C-alpha cells in the first residue's frame, strides 16, 4: 500500500447552481446532512502543503460545482506549484468562458471533464437552467483558446449519462468530438436511492481504499467517493493530517472489511454504491463500430427515477 493515496478528491464546493433531476444534491436528505459551503482557503492550503510531492493526482471536485469557488484558478495554481503532477476537475461547464476559462487553463489544469447530458432540448430538460447553445459556445471558446496557445492540456473530456443520448448517440458524438479530446458515457446511477431489487457481484473488493482519499469542503474525510451524505466519516482534516487519516484506525477497518468475502455488505454506504452492482451488456452499433453499454441489473433507465 502506498504511503499516501494516489489520488485525492478535494471538494472546493458542496453546493451546486443546477437542479439536475438525477442528482443527490437536490434531495432533502443531502441538504440536511451535508454542510453547504465553499472550502476555506487556509484549509485548502493545509491539505495541499501536506500532499504536495507525495500525491501524484488531485481532483478538485466531488459533490458540488467546484467552479463556484472564488479562488478556483488560484487553487489550481497553488496545487501545481506544490508539486501535484495532475490536477483535474469535473464541471457542468457553465463558467467555462472568457477570463474565467482562460485563467483556469493558464493556471495549469490538466483535465477538465464536462458533464453534458444529451443535445438540444434533452440537455436543457436535464441540465437546467443552462441553454444548450450556451454550453456549446463555451466549449468552442475553450477549444479555440487551447489551439491559439498551441496547448495539448487541459484534456477536455465530455461525458453523458447513457439514457440521455441512447436514442441518437451519433449526433452527440459528432457534436462534441470536434471540440474535445474524449467523448464518453456512463450508466445511470441510483444516486437518489430508489432501487430496491439490487443485484450484486458475487465477488467484490473495493480498490478505492488503497487508491483515493476523499475530502469534503468542510474538511471531513469520507471513506470513499460514493459516501455522498457523510454517513461514514473517517477523519477531520481540521484536526488531523492527511497521512494520519490515510493510516488511521478507521481506514484500516475499512480495508479489513473489504478483505472478507462480500465484506462490503456490512456497510450501508457500500451496499448503496454502484461499484459492487452487477451490470448487463447492451451492444450498440454506431458508424460501423459496436460499443458495449453496461447497464446496472434492475436499474431503471428513466432519468430522475
């Protein structure tokens, strides 16, 4: 096991300015259990000072919209200056325009993943209140800026949830591939906790416990990236160091649990997670190529359900 995690998820914001129907941030439960805030600058620097030169990758996002943080570009620059090899973020892309986008890129961000579910009205029904033409213009502007500077970074990845593009994946791909580096899709995850008849893998041991550390905007450390509601907190970086939490008793107990056959079933967070769920393959043909879509068994493909 590495002395430090390979990746730290550092949440700059636990709030979001969208209301996507499939997202847990709109639920009453999330609002009751999670501190709605932006990460304090002093706490951010404390974490980066501890992991700089030790952790190769940093993801500046988790549950909320990271670009809402007023020092977003400064966060990127500070992390890069402290020796973090790869800095990435996940965003809805609403602010990826003008000086804001230019400052992000100039600060040295390596990857930007933009969640775009569908095209046209489909997109607008999901990613409300953003207009589809607005997000398209933003991505074109970012692409043009990269090309004007002769940059191959940041890598721009576009991702969708599969049901939003299932009827016409080619149009989605053809729209975004010319202005991005990668176009991908994910299965629809039960973030709203509505599924009952869940089918699990016969054998599952989670890799995250040896790879990632997940830090909320308030400094609380969750045992994994799928504990959206702080149900199993394993540390507090207002009082502890990253190294102490990574090697602490709570994290050791998580690892021991996953060493047992089907040990994940002991944890409500793990039982609710999408990682141990069984999938079924759907073959989709597009432009003479076959793609495998992995849908969760007994998972509805209706967005928001």
